C-alpha cells in the first residue's frame, strides 16, 4: 500500500513539472496594434485590447522625457495587461525608475511589440494613450 504522502508528492511533481514547461495562462504575443487605455489617477493603470503580450511600456512627460519604463526579458513579448504605474510586472525589468506624476499635468504612455521583419527583430510602437492624473 502506498503512503498518502508519496502519492501526493508524485501528483504535485507531475503537476508542477507539466506547468513549468509552458505557461498556458500567458497571452499570445501581439501581432498588430492595440487599443491602449489609461486611468486618470496619480497611480494610473494601463490596459490594452486585445489582451496580448508586448515587449515594453514607457511613460513620458510633455517634453518627451521618460518617467517610467518597463520591459519584458530581452527579445520577448511577455508584458501582459494591466500594468500599474511604478509596479514592475513579474518577470519584467524596470528600465527607468518611476518619477512622481503631478496632478493636472498631461502624460503619454506607449507600448511596443517585437516583430520579425526581413530576418531582423525590430521594436514597433503598438499603441499610445494620453492621460492626466
């Protein structure tokens, strides 16, 4: 007779072994432009449709300076919506630390996707939105 602990250990091992190879919950990479939306809040949230994976998100002030930027691992489209300003999504890296947003000022958020063209991987803007906290 098998011990309940052994059966549980084998079941958990099989489950985690099967799920660690692929992430069935991750969205597919974006194949085109997205409809990007931002909340007008001091800590805005950025969401896009379709709900697909992108490579990079950046927030700019009116002069074009980057205030915050995050990216997926190099060479991948793995950022999933929604993303909250200043909160680095799991598996992503922060390129620019967040700067404080000022109420009443206008800001721009842009998202990018990686795409193969003529055998090269290039970054393409996939969407843009303007918001005012």
